[in-house]
C-alpha cells in the first residue's frame, strides 16, 4: 500500500512527509489539549474535537491530492 501511494504521489516526497508529520503532531496536540474540555461540554465523548479535526484533515488531504493532480501549465 505504501509503495502504491508513493508511486501515485507526484512532486516532492519530503514535503508530503512533512505535511503528514505535522498533521499527526496536530492530532496529538488537539487530543491532549481538548479531552477535558470535550468531557465537560459534550459529555461521554472525549474524542469529539479530535474526530472533527480528523474529518477536516481528511477533507484537506483530499483537496491537496486533487489540486496536485491538476496541470498548472
């Protein structure tokens, strides 16, 4: 799967790796910072803010992938 993904992604692989790494660090930061707030506001679901952030990241990566396929010339 990783080889297929690396074959499909054009452009600089290091930039893609940096973007993915920053997204993972952001997820960890959101989860650690918002679990208590989420428990007070939402109730039982302490992963509420993390799940909304994951959905936003998936949509963002989807837009980035589609845009990187466009011919810019």
